[in-house]
């Protein structure tokens, strides 16, 4: 979802939202077991099952990933599980709960210029989130989510020049309620409230006491209360108009207002849709920013963004093309000064064009392509390492992506994709930015269905073995091949 979305989605929906919907069990229960292995001593195993039994539905999954990657101390181990359970005594009500757990242990090799041979980082996180979906009538539905999230981190031995391990703990409690009321066929009112509480703390056994007593434990407590209202109107056929507002109050820096106005109109005769929006968004400093960045006076980031675009469907909807211009004005941008401090680094501006194409000339062949042109620069001198006019780091001016997918004989699907990125700069603390390399890569993948219960699959990433770094000093993987098998029953 393009543009600031804080009106409905709140904190950190600064310039867009990617929505992820947890799978919910339906139909006859079934299960999938799969495993793959490949380059860099990579092994991945996962299983998933879902279905519905009477009034109860379930969806469960678990996975394990082990890889050593290419550099010393660059190994990664991850175990994860997720479960969604639900009870629906009737068609109007579902009471359920989400459970997630993950633990990861990753080597931190740091940059190729300053390697750290034994630094490791452990993260363990679990979440429980009961929720209720209730639709008492066709014109009114409610959704309530209550969640508790617990995360602990251990950086051992923490080779950032400190002595001994660093430990941190985060506890998050959230209550999120939303309802959609449709008093007429042309009006939908979406309203609700949001509550969040975060308790965080970090042990600092490495702090020296030679200059007097210094705290060896630092904590942060953040509370947020918010309310929102949005109206969606369809006064005439093919016209959609949206307007809404939100107010968030934080215990540390007060209130934040946001709004969003958007609209679209479709011309049936030509299959053309015009769309536009203007909105504000914000992103408050996280406990990570405040504790690890040693700055409890940070202000939230703000964004005023707008866009205007067109979508055209052609050839009986076999071809769809879109073009959108976007513009964002950012203030109080949060970042690091390279000295273990997190600061508000002033204002910035981003603008550009996004073009996208999807074509399906025949039933089993799909082409997609996208192009983004981006101008992103600082607009004030708050950050002395980036004067006014400097390009924001790592934002490419041009980015092109293309892919093609084909299903052969209803058994074998092959996919090829390619990406090209150029015109990027990297921070050089205390001096002007410097250019970093352009790069491109090609990936290929295939999956063959032996029978309804068995598939084999494989892929090759970075087929041409391109040497590049998305972040300077942290090289991407070279050519890598993986293959595996999937069993369904």
C-alpha cells in the first residue's frame, strides 16, 4: 500500500505498508513436509498443516534453517514455529489465537574492513495474540486483537570495543480494535482504538566506573494510546473516496495527528483507473533507538506524502500497466552518527516515478516488470556528515526488475528473474558521500510435480556470480544452488 498509512496502521507506517495475513485453516486437514539443501552448507526443513474439523480450524507450521554463508563467523541458525487456532460456533463469530516462537543465533562478522571472528548475537522471541472477529449483522463487523510479545537478546562477546556480553529484554503489550460500519450502500465508517506498552532494558556490565558511579542497567518505558476514524464513500459508480484521521498520544513526547485523503475513478469504456492520495505518517523512536543509541530525547519521524497515478488494462485484461508519481517530505529523520549515537538527522525529500507491467499473453505464461526512478536528498544541515543536497545513502536512482514464469505440461513451472540497480551512494562519516557499485543479478527456479503428493524443486541465485554489496562492506553471496523435495498428504 503506497504512501503514508499511519491513519489506520499507526506507528511506523511512514511511507507505505505491506500487509501479511496469517493463514487460516479451511477444508479437509492436510499437511506438507519439505526439505532443501545447497551452497554454503545451507539446509532448510519445514512442515505445515491446516484444516477445519467441525467448528474448529487450525494452521500450524515450523521451520529450521542452518547456513554458514561465505565469510568466517557469518553462520546463521534459526528455528521458528507459528500456530493459528480458531473456534467458530456460527458464521458471525470466530474466537482464535495466534502463537509464534523463534530463536536465532547469528554470527556477526562486521564489515570486511573490520572483521570480528567470534562476535555472536542471539535473539529469542515469542508472542501470543488472542483475537475475536464478530459480524453481528451484514452491515457491521468488529475485530479485536490483544497480544503480548516477549523478546530477549544476547550479544556475546560484543566486540564493539566493549568487555563482556550485552543483554537486552523487550516486553510489548498491544490492544488493537477496529470496526467497519456500513449505514448505507455508499458509505463505510472504519473506527477503532489502539493501545501499546513497551518495557525494555539493557544490561551494561562493560561500563567503566573510573569517573564515578555509572548505571549498569538502562531501561525504557513507552506507552501509546490512539483513536482513528476513516470514511470510505462510493457516491457514484466507479468512484471511491477515502478520508480519515488519527490521534496518537505518547507518554514521552505527547500527541501526533495524522490524516489521509485518497480517491480513485475507473472509466469502464477504456478500462482506465486514475488514483491519487495525500497523507501524513510518523515513526516514533523505538526502544532500540533510545537504549542502544544512548539518546532518550529523540523525536518521532514525520512524513507528508502524496502520489498520483494511472492504471490501464488492455487486451481483455491480459495486460495491465501502471504509472505513479510520488513525493515525500520527511522531517526528524532518525539515524546514526557513526559514534554509537542515534540522532534526529533533519529533513529529507524523496520523489520519483514507479512503472509496473503484468502480462499474460497465454494461459500459462506470466511476465512482470517494474521500474523505479528515485530522487532522495537531504534538505537541511542538521546532519554534519550529510550537507544539504546530499543523496540519501543506499537509495538507488534507477531500479529495474523483470520476471517470467511458465507452466509446462501442467507439471513443471520455471521462473527466471533479473534485477538491475544503479546510482547509489554510501555514508562516509566526517566526509562527503562516495559512490558505490552498480549491480545486477539473475535468478532461476523450477518445480516439478511428480504426482499430487510429491514435488521436487531447485533454484540458482545470482546465476552470473555477480560480486556486489547492497550495503558497502557487507558483500552479497555469490552464485548459489539449492534443491529439495516437498511431500503433501
